[in-house]
């Protein structure tokens, strides 16, 4: 009996030693991996990026600037804002270099939603845009620029390469903002408002002065 107890003690000691020598298992990485957050792009190319949000006001003068100057704008649109005049936005993407991107389904503060709610907003908008325009959004701009880790994961799950904020807000909300001091890689935020044509003209004049050309943002963000 003493010998049996000794053998058991040795066996327990060996088990403890093996347990101590085994590395701890790392927590599984989230899947899909969270999308990166981008407020500007690191590039040596003399380019900047025009992004336009929402889509409620459909100004023909703004559309002419986008098409005449071949501005490759990223259009972060709300499905309901495009639904009553789809032709306005079809004209921009079919006859120009602009592309449709994701701005959620109903424009909530995404940080107030759980993961399922955020996915419903972003994947729902993606599905609507695919049906309407035949284009898959590859970038997500969260409403109000508000996001958390769940937003980043939901954005990736809903087909986006990145969560995009901005470097300069050039939307006129009352008094027009001063012209931006643009640098290569900057992201400019605008909105489809009655002032969009004037806001675009101001931004493009600043870009011309800085020797910059507008480029398509999704082309500068890796998969």
C-alpha cells in the first residue's frame, strides 16, 4: 500500500509538471478581424479624397461639378435618401468615377447598438445598395463618426475594407468653413446639402492651389 501511494504521488507530480510546462492557450482572435480605422491615407502620391455623406439633397449643380471635373468621390449614402431619386446617383456612378459606400441603413449612433444591431445596420445598407446600384460598398463611414470595436468587426463582416472618418469637415453648416490646408492623403468630408456645389468648388480650389488631385479612396486602402 505505501508503494502504491508513492506511485500515485509520483504520477500526480508528473501531471503537475506537464501542466506547468504547457503554454497557456491564447484567446481566439475575433472573426472576422476588425476593419482598420482610416482618417487619412499615408501616401506620397499628390492626391486627396472627396467623400460625401447622406444623400438627401440632390443638387444638379453639384452633380455637374462631380462629372465635369471627373471627381472620384466616395458616396456614403443612406438607402432611403436615394430611393426617391435613384437616377441622380445612378448618373454619378454610371457616367463618372464616383462609387457607392456604406453609411448605415437608418443613420443611428452605432455605438448605442449591440453587435447584432450594428451588423443589421451595415449589412442591411450593403444589401440595399447592391440591389439598387449593383455596386458593393467597400468602405464604411459610421454616422457622426462614432464607432467602437463592434463597429469595426461589423464593417468587416459586411464587406468593408475600412471604417473611414475624415481629416477636414468642409460642409457648410451655417457659415462656410475656411478653405482647408490640404496635404497628400487627406480625406475631406462633405454632405449632400444645398451648399454642396459651393463646398465642392471651395475644396477643389484648395486642392488646385496645393497641387493635389482627387483620387478614389477605396483604391488606396488595401484589402
